[in-house]
């Protein structure tokens, strides 16, 4: 199974592809989609570059599945909104290409790859290098994207087994029904 990981960002969106066969993981490709050549105020142009770049990666490498990082809330709400729009462009590209999308937080990815959720970027880079037997360190954004793909390679199989063994249903508490809480 070929898995594409996406680490969304408005200036640099990282991508990483791995091949997973059982417990064996193999590196396929990685890199970044950069929007820095456009003016900071050209948000639509930047989102188009991200969308087109993710579509190109999908067409070139033909992944079977994808994993995207879930955006966390920053101290700066404007930064969070902009990052969410970059993530939306990447998600739209994946979905329009017909790929199933799994989502993981940075904490989940770091726990899966490094062993603890407070790992820094250099620790993720080093573990990705070791797990995929790379000759050098991948870039920070590419390492996070490869980490997401690795996380999905391990967790995705467990999720598939759970889906087949039981019907997962949303819990009704804390949801709204007819405009009121339950």
C-alpha cells in the first residue's frame, strides 16, 4: 500500500510517500510545495498552488491512501485561520483525486514516530531517517509528512480491523438536537 502524508502550511506544505507492506516500510518520495514566490497577501494564489501541487503529487506517485495533520489552535487566531485554509486546499485536492483521507494530530504523529508527543522537529527528522533507512535527514516539513504516512501505516491497519469488527456510532451526548442540548 502506498501512503501519502501531507503536512499543510501556507508557505510550505510538506509531502511524503511511503510504501507499506506489513511491518516493512519503504521510502518513495518527499518534498515541499512552496508558495513563497507569491506575495503574502495573495491568499487565493497560494491556495491554488497548494491544491495544484497536491494534485500533481497524487498524479505522479498514485498513492492508495493519505494522511493529513489536523490543525491545532494557535495563540494567534489569524494564523490558525490561514493554516486551516491551506489544510482545506490540500484536503480538497486529495478528496477530488479520490483518495481516502485519515487525519492525525501532531501529538499522535510524534507519539507514533518518536515515542512521545512532545518531540521536537529534529527528533522527528532523525526517527523518520532511521525508520525509512534514509541516507540523510529529510527537511522539517517533509519529515512531518513522512511521519504522518508512517503513523497511518501503523494505525490505519488497526482502524480497519475495528471498522470491520464493530459498527462505530457517534455518541449523542453533547450534541445538539432540534436546537437544544441533550
